[in-house]
C-alpha cells in the first residue's frame, strides 16, 4: 500500500492515514487508538508492554498493528519506525502519548527517579519525533500531537518531576511547530485535566494520598469529576484531521475549564 494512495477519501476524516500512538495499549493511548481507527485510520499501537499492545491491536482489528516500543531507547524507537515503514511506507500522524508520573517534591525525588521520568516523558517525545520528522518532511506532510498536561500550566503540589516533564513537552511543541512549519508538518499538544486512567488509579492507591483522592482531583474541574479518555481523544482526533489545518504550536487544554480559573 503506497503512501501516496493512503490519503483521505472523504468517507472519514482519517481514512487510510497511518497513525502511530505511543503508549497505545492503555488509558488515553488505547482510547486514542480506538478513536483514530473508528475515524478510518491505520493505527500502530506502540507500547513497552508488547503483550498489551497485541491485545489492543487485536481488539481494534485489521486496521491496527502492534509494535513493542520503549520510547526512552533510540534503538527501540528506530526498530518501531523500521517496522512501520516496512509495512506502510509512510507515517501521517504521530501521537506522543507514552509517559508516566510519580509523586513527590524535588526534595522527595531521587536523581534516578527524575532521570527516568524525563527519559520516558520528554526524551521519548524527542526520539520519536526526531526519527519520524524526516519521513514526514520527505512527503511534505505530517502531523504530530503531543500529550502534555493541564497541571503543567497551573501547577499542583507533590508532582514536581511529572509536571516539569509535561511542561517541557508544551515548550517543545511550540519549538517544533516553528521549526517545521516550512515542511508542512503541524505540531500541537493536548493538555488533559485529571482523567480516569490506569495511571490515576495507581496513584490513588499510594499511601501518601488522601482518603478520597479521586474526588479531590475531580473537584479541580468545573463539573467536579475526572475526565473520561474518550473526551480527550475527541480533541486528539480533531488535531489529527484536516479540520485543524490552521492550527500548529497550540497547547489545547481539555480540562473542564480548570486552567481558566
């Protein structure tokens, strides 16, 4: 299937477009894979958990391809890109979703913890984008969507490393947008508020949390609830489509007005 033949036919916003989603086997990443496939895309489920990636791809169907990928490893990222190019000969959309967080102030965070968070959350965006931008530039078309975080714009206590990494993603998004607008590559980011994901479920179980952490996180948002992954994927699908062709360098909050308070 040649890259030039995989453009939208009008039947769906993303018909035939090859979309890579890192961290695609769970949470917002899995919901994104499902949403993009429903919009007609060919989805690459790239995840460090290869078994989970395979299960996710099987649930989506023939329009999905699983690839075991550690975004913090250049060798692994290059292997993922090679596999995608061998199968599809092009990449239309890259969603840099892979990431994780830890609790703690800078005083509570070890150097190893800091480096690991930055390696996955920030270096992962850098490595995946650096390997895929030349492909997009060659075809004079591409779309990169990074997943930042609403708290990187407002800040909350006890999440120093996590928030720092997500804030840096927002800054990197704007820099990449300026660097590659001449290559016809759009680069945007979504900034979700507190969302129902396995990350938050694990966070809520930590002994440092209050008795009702889910309610506390949801109370930051206007409707006093956490968001649902599908609510975030609607914004990602929009940015991935031609409906957003006049948007680049945008950090789009999807946070129920949290950052507007």
